[in-house]
């Protein structure tokens, strides 16, 4: 049965492409496409987590133990495998339900989740030295609303949901070296309109544009970029004669110092927190690191003490020109804590 569709893309073998990004872009063209995407999502949840997590339980203690690898992710972040607990989806309601399966060791404990708030944007604000972005963070403003107010030339209290959504896409897109084409696809708007938003963004946050150009220039000269703590990422493709290959390296040159610094910061926090918990002979334990989040088995008698300790050491792991902010919650399972 043929459903139609405009200019369907094909693979090298002549088959029609049905990847998630292709189908998502066509979702409005036929009622069956959202059903296919939903089915794929549920099948992945079932196959990856619902069926396999119970098999990962250690018979010796009835608990799941992930493995952390130091030298897998090029960004310097820890990677989790067998099972991978960093990839549990949280953007969908059904995906979030998986987190309910993770509970404290017994009734004397709760799960404490401590999550850095927008750490990568804060690092960009610091590294770029952009005064407008730094001021927004220092004032504790909603950074996406503050960005929208600047880009769309309106009062922050009058920013619409759509304007904030577009500003958020630009904030995170810029961090990954996204251009007008990527933003237009992300927001479903014409490329010219996306370019206008990006131009407006750089006009209001010139320091960010300066940071991007500086990272690319430094990488071309030295062959690498580095985090604030001096960890290097070598990018030989930055001088490639192939435009596509070179552009990909330029995007990494922009992103790697920021994302790598975020990885360094949370590792420093983990080391310091563990040392303090050991020194104070706490019953609580550090369980998981999931990107910008730490999860603890928190003994109920230590809740106030542990939250204060975690806040102090996570927010003070590396002094920046803008404050690091940590959001914390305690719950009876991982979903409730997050």
C-alpha cells in the first residue's frame, strides 16, 4: 500500500528511508505515521529496559550494578553499560515510568537526585565572557525567556511560549554549533527566518559568537581544543579540504570545551563528595552519575546534612563568572526524586 508523501528519500539500496527523523518530519502527512513512531518507542522501552533490567539483577544482593567507563565518551563524560542507566528516556511519560523501578535499599533510605541546572549554558556564559548572558544568570532569570526578550526585543514578562521555545532551541543549538539549516528543521520554520533569529541572537550576545570563532581559530592553529581544566580534544579534521568533514570538526571545536568542562566539573564534585561522606562516616551512598545528575541512597537521618554537603560541593566544584545551581529532590523512587 502506498501512502504518498512529498519527495520520499531512499537508501543506497533503493529502499525508502523510514528512520525516526524522516518519519517525524512526515508525521502530519498520514495518521499511521505517529502510530508507527509510538510503536517503535514502546518496543524499544520493552526490549531495552522492561525485559532486560530484571535479568541484570545481581542474585547475591538483589540489586542492579552498572559499569562506568572512563575512556569511551570523547567528551570525557563517564559512560554507563551492562546495563546502561544513563539512557533511560525521560522526555516521554512512558519512558519516565521506567525510573519508578529504581528504589532505595530499604525503608530507612530515600533517593536523592541532585542535578546541575543548565550547566553547559552557564559554562558558555563564563567562557564567552558575554555580559548579557552572564547578567541573566547572575540575576537568576529564566535564561530562555531572557534570551527571547533580547532576540525578539520585548519585555521578559511579555515573552510568549513560542518565543521562549525558539530561544531555547537557539541556546542549545548554538552550543552544538547548529546553523540556520539545523534550527529551521528543529523548529519547522523557513531557513531565512531561522537565520534571522540566529543573527538577532549574535547581535545581543556577541561574546558567544566571539567564543565560537575563537575556538575554531585556536583549533586550526593548534590542532586541538581544551576544557577549562586543560583536558585536550584533538581534531585533525579541522583543516580538512572536505567542507562537510571540516564543518563537523568546527562544531566539535565549539562544543567540546564546554561539554568537556561540564564533565570535569561533575567528576570533581563526585570526588569531593565521596571524600567528605567517607570522612564523616555517613550511611548514605553515591549511587549513580547520569550526565549532569548525581543520585544518592540517602539515609533519612542524614537528609538535611547530605543535601547541604552536596549543594556546597557541586556548586563550588569550579568557580565561574556565573553561579552554578543545583536542583535537589528526595523521593521514594528515582522518578519522584527527579
